[in-house]
């Protein structure tokens, strides 16, 4: 077995794990983030195999769906896959730390310093949160959580991530901020167009809500 075989084992494990997940954080989200990461890495030249493992495992034990010690669970899973035969202890720590800390909510109070691979994975994940896909995922997640779509009385951008009252408010709390938080030049370029799509959508949304169209 080699590193590519290990990646395929992880990929199959994650696909099965997320087979019945909600549409906002399902296998197809992981697959899109994986594709984004590979595109970014064509220019960034990080360690391909470490990056692949981070991307595939980045949501495995996310706090929104897992109530436990994510660090311990990630290490346990990696050792079950015998990843220590292919990666050094520091590389395994890189994978674990990146998975735990690349999320938006983990960087609100203090920006976490990630490795080169972690930064690419973070960009790839954030790109899937904006543009047409990001809009679709946001409303899917809002539906999963029973949120109102929009309430004119909700002050946009003033709530916390955990207490965002409406789905539209989530645009202001998170999505519209992501363009300026990208790490790599490749992701920054992609984010510009996706960000414009968010702004155009919101303009159309408010026009329709106010009966202007």
C-alpha cells in the first residue's frame, strides 16, 4: 500500500460516513472542497497527500455534528488507517491541527496560524461557502436548523455565528466576509466572482421582498 491507496481508503470511509448527511455538509461538499484544493495546489505546490487527507477529513468531527473530543477522534481514525506508516508525527499533527482549526468559527476571536496545506484546505472550504453553491448550502443548512429565511427586524451582521437568527443574516455574519479572508492568490481570484454573485443575489432578494420586481 502507498499514500495514494491511503487517500482512497480515507475517501471511501468519508463517503460512507457522509452518505446520509444533510445537504449542506454531505459527501458532495467534501468532493467540491477536494476539487477546489487540487485546483489551488496546482499553483501553490503544497504536499499533495497531506492536503488530500486534510480536505477529506476536515468535517469528520465538526462541532456542529459531533459532541466529543475531535482531536482524539481524528488521531484515533488516522491510526486506524495506519497513517503513521506514511506520515511523520509532525505531519499527522499538521493534519489534525488543520482539520480542527480551519473552520470559520474557530478563527473569529483569534486567527489560527495554519500550515501551507491547512491554508489551502481552508481556502478550498471557504470557496464552497460562497457563490451559487454557497447560497444553496446556506439555505439548506438554514432549513435543517428551522431558521426563518428573512426577517426585516433582524439586525444584519450583529448576531454571533451560533445565534444567527435568519438565513439571510448568515450572509452578513460569514459569507460576505470570506472574500477578504482567503490565504492564496488563486483562491482570492476565484473568490472575487463568487462574492459578486452573493451581492447580486442579495440585491435581487431585497427587490423581490419589497415588491420592486
